[in-house]
């Protein structure tokens, strides 16, 4: 067996060196079965006599990770009192004179009483509408999509999101270069007002398409809400797409206006988004106006005359003001519940990204998630590092309608700052209550040893969701 041990030692080392993601335990398990030896005794031998102290620490860490993967355990068994779902359940019990013992009883009632459920949701979230609905739900055919929701109602998405006008923080944005900005609800309203005025000055009307090509930043949210206030349709192109893919997506959208960031940084990479614009504009004839967001002063000195009908954001926003320097009042166009609001492009994993259309009433089911499923409430902070152009980006914007702060982060979840701070420190610093994060990201963070620091002062929770 001695020669076999030497060969095995060499084989396992090769497995580990060639693919650091291979867990040591798995490697030993395969080899020991091939040698017809007992796994546990072989592992004991291997760690005791075949590894250096540094290799042994790595081996033990990977063994623990693999064990956690193999074992199932209860991660949470705590009952949270006074949740928004509990409050909603009590409303249903009292109004309909029924007893709902558990969440699943409420779930069953919502399915069996679909129209009544959505009527209660409308009332619970105090939907702002110039005209109420005739019917909450009408089945129009046998197909899954053959439904009409809140027929007869007229409302505006942006008006519902901008219902707060106070000095509490509505929106914050942060990037890897430590640029940080905050907007109160009152300031956000004024920014949307300014953008909407500029859009209208350049001919944007109800039903027109507007396109954003930028990282996860406040201008994307402001432009989205301004477009919605008019009844225009907003869509985003992921900034990581190449110019040819971006042009194809823009062509499918047929936007009247394109708003683009000049550049941004992810890890050590500088992404010159502005360089893609000439090709996109030349290959998307519907674009009548291009607006560039300058993130650096030197951008303003660049020659942009080769880009058709192009200007920088400050100049564009000034154009919307009246002759006396004031900004026109923000008018919320009243629209049917199913009026097109967004073109939420898919990631393109099965071909060219597709663009499902979402309607003006999209915020209502999303408020169910934010308030009832996630139990977020005024004073909480929702952290999102999802870039514009990913369908999930739209999921979080309605949180501001509930007084929940939306914190946007532009960058990588794996970024480590010069002072050693990681995403966990950012979450703690900003007292984030909720974070959308995919399992793959958490898995990679664990492998890179990007883990939370234990603290007794700040608490935050994250929700790992399935891959989109």
C-alpha cells in the first residue's frame, strides 16, 4: 500500500492544484474508494503525513465547507411577531368573519377568493388613482394570460412611488470609487420634475420609448420615474453588453431618447460606456436625442459632435426650465392599469434578450413582496447591486412608496476596498435591512473568504434567491 499512498498523495495534490474549487474531501473520497480503503482512515493518514501545515488548514476549511453542503439543518425557526402579513391577515379575518390560523390559510383564501384578495390589496396599499376600478379581475379566456386587472381604473406609476414628499431619505447611491449621494423624498420629487420637463421639451410623449445605458445609479431611477409620469415607456440596456448587442437591443426598443453614463469602474476595470454610443446611435435610427451623464469633469471637455444630437446632462436638464428659470409643474398622466410602463429585458442566456412588457400597475404586486413577504417598513433600507438592464432592477423601486430607503450600489460584491472593507461592511455601515443576492454570489464570497465581521451594533439580513 506504500506505493499506492505515494501515488495517491501525488494524485490528490494534482487535483487540488489544478482546480482549487475541488474540495479535498471529495478528492480523497474518490481516490480512497479506488484503492478499496476506508475513507476515514485514509483521510486521517492523508492530513497527518501528506500535507504541509498550510495545506492542512486549507484542507480542513474545504472539508468543513463540503460537510456543510452535505448536511441539512434548520436555518431559522423564529416567529417574528407583528409582521405586515399578520396585520393584513387580521384585516381579512375581521372583514370576512373568518379564522385564518396560519399563513397557508391566508394563502388558500387568496386563491379561492382571487378578486376579493386583489381588492383588499388595492385598499391595503392605498393606491392613488384618479378613477377607481370597475372590476379587480376579469377572466377573458381559458389561457393563463387571459386576464384583465383593475379595469376602468386610471392611475400613474410615478405618482404612487412619489407619494412621500418629506425630508426622510428616499434614495441613496454608492459606487466602488466612494461616490455617495442621498436624496430625500422631497428632493427626489423635484429631480423627477426637472427630468420630466426636459423630456417634454424634447418631444417625449405618452407611448414613446426611452432607453438607459448606465450602471446602477440614481439617474436611472429618476429618469425611469420621469418617463412614467409622462406615460412614456422606459427600458434599460446592461452596461456590460458590447456595442453590437447594445445596438440590437436599442433597435428592438426603438427609443426616441438614449441616456448614457460616460464610464464607471468595477474592481480594477474602467468601463468606457461612452465609447459605445456612436455605434449604437448609427445603428438605431429611432434615436433622436442622446444625453450623456458626466461622472468626471474631463468628460465635459470631450468633443461629442460626432454623436448625433448629443449633449451632456446638465445642459439637457437646463433646457426644460421656463424662461424665468423655474421648472414646470410635474403632471402625472392618468393611464389604464395595463398601460405599458417598462420593457424589462431578460439576460439573453437563450439568445438575444427578450423584452416582456410590464404595465403601469406593476407596483402593486411588488408591494406585496416588499411589505408582506419581506416585512419591510418605513425606516428600513433595501440594498440593491442589480444593474439597470437586468429585469430584477425594477423589483425594488416601489419600496420608496412605503417609506423604505433604496440604496443602490454600483460595483462588484467581491470588491475589497483599500482599508479592507467588503460588501458586509457596507451593509453594516448603511444599516441595510434587506439584500437581494444570488446563491452563486454567496458561494464565491465564501471561497474568497469575504465573510461578515461580527458586530454587536449593526444588524442586517440578506435573502438569498434563486438565479435569474
